[in-house]
C-alpha cells in the first residue's frame, strides 16, 4: 500500500493506494456511526461488502449530481437521525464523491467524511483535493464546498469491474497530470500504455501513484485555487464547455480540450507541433477523441462565455510550456474563438 498526505487549511487528508482496501476500511468503520453514500451500479457490484451499514443509494451519472439529489440525501440523513459524530463514507466515482463531500460539508454545518474512490478518474482526480460541487441550472459545480475528506482510499481492485469507457475517461486526467507537471510520467505512460488496457495492476500502480501525487502537490500549495491549482484546469476551459454543450463524457471532453489548449500553446510559441502530435497519439491510443465536433462550435463558444474563470474579455487559461510544464496566461476571448474556428477550418 502506498500513502500520501495532503495538508489543507482546515484539516489534512490521507490518501491510500493499493488493492482490496475496500474490505479493510469497512472492517474499521463502526456500523452504527457510519452512513454510506453510493450509487446503484457500485451498490450492485460491491453492496454485499457493506451490508449492515445505513446507506443512501443515489442514481448515478452527471445528470444526478444536483442540488435536488443533495436534498434527497439530506432527507435520508434526517430519517437516519444522523448526529454530529456520524461519519459519512462515499463509495463510488466522482459523482458520488462530489455529492458526499458537498452533503457532508453542509449537513449539520459539517460532518466528517471519507471516500473510497472506485473509478480511475475519482482515484487520480475527483476524490482528491477537497473541492466538491453540484450542478445547478445547467452550471457545472456552481454550488460547492472546500473541505478535506479524512481519507481517500483508492482501491485498484475495484477498477476490474469498471466499464472500459470509464477507464478511458480516467486516462484523460492521468495524462493531464503528466502534461502539466511530470514529463517523465508522460513518457512512462507511453511506454506502459498496454498495461492500462489489460489493467496490469503491478505496472499501473506506480503510474497512478505519480498521477495522484501531481494533484496532491498542487493542492497542497494552493487549496483554494488562487494560482497554482488553476493548472489542474488544463483542458477544462474548452473541456467543460464541450461537456456541457455536446453531452460527451468528462474525459472525452477534457481530451479534446487538452488538444485545443495545446494548440493555443503552440500559437503562443510555448509548444512544438511535434509535441502536440505526441500528445494526440497517446490520447488516441486510449480511444480518446482529439477533434472537436465542428457543427457544435458556436454552442461550445457560448458555453466558454459562461465560464466561471472568465474576467471581462479574458480567461486565465492554462497552457503548456513543453510537455510536463504548465503556465497560466491571460488569454483574450478573441484568441480562444480564433483557435476554435481555425481548428474547424482545417
Ligand atoms: N471534485 C473534483 O475535484 C473533481 C475533479 C474531477 C472530476 N470531478 C467530477 O467527477 C465526476 C465524474 O466522475 P467519474 O468519471 O468517476 O463518474 P461517475 O461517478 O459517474 O462514475 C462513472 C460510472 O461508473 C460507475 N462505477 C463507479 N465505480 C465503478 C466500479 N468500480 N465498477 C463498475 N462501475 C462503477 C458509476 O456508477 C457510473 O455509472 C464529474 O461530475 C466531475 O465533475 C470532480
Ligand atoms: Zn476533470
């Protein structure tokens, strides 16, 4: 088992990575003081391991990551008679982790909580960092909290039941971490790419560990996203807009977003075209899209205009100064529009 520590302003979080950890944590949790939040799929695969616990089973999927679902969970917590010493354990992917962190941080003005992350995306990204949000009125993660979970357990064994599509979504974030902060990790992923397809845990564990480490190190420097943490948004300015306006999955949208933002990096003289080809080849190996659906470009642009990070005519964008080194630059909306329309011309 590998362990990392994240120090937040209001508390720290211990992150564990290994195999068969779900059983270990459940043996440690007190049944009368713990409420488990999970979704229908995860309950179907792993529910037998947490029978006897009080549980809230939500409908999975992004469309259910809303304030309405939070409302339903609050109601169940009321029915369960939860008190200040109740521990909330989220077992699932990013949707369950976001819902759990948000509900636990707000119910009774904050209960202790932890996560067992069961998707690759949650293990390297969503479960780590303490930011947990829900969608509202079509705006993604617009209501949220920043609060560290007591622990994040990344149980690699649970990846075995994960649909291939979800492994692919997680790979977008694994690659993002390499692109923004760890060139060597990028090369290692290239070298061991088949191991991710076969889920050869021995070979992918150190790579997943290094990917998690990128996020933990960035969040430890800047928990509330004043500066450094913005780097984690690489691929997400375009990505969120694409996800909202076209309905493709988060990972797919981020993949296209990274290609768009790498193009922006080339136009500013930060990245070489051959490096973009290297990035596209790796994304494409994992069956991640690298082209935008051009008939949707206006919808994507409209969504970018609603980006939370937009300040007047600018967006603080994350670009890459070579593979493995992110920089934050003020980019004009006009420049972003040009890149989007240029990519659609070629
Ligand atoms: N808070 C953050 O910092 C942060 C960062 C990145 C992403 N996110 C959020 O994470 C969400 C996406 O997370 P996700 O990709 O994990 O999606 P998800 O939680 O919807 O999980 C994907 C699918 O896999 C199923 N599943 C989960 N674990 C499984 C397992 N072990 N075996 C079989 N099926 C399993 C789920 O039921 C779901 O159908 C988005 O809402 C995104 O905004 C949050
Ligand atoms: Zn993401």
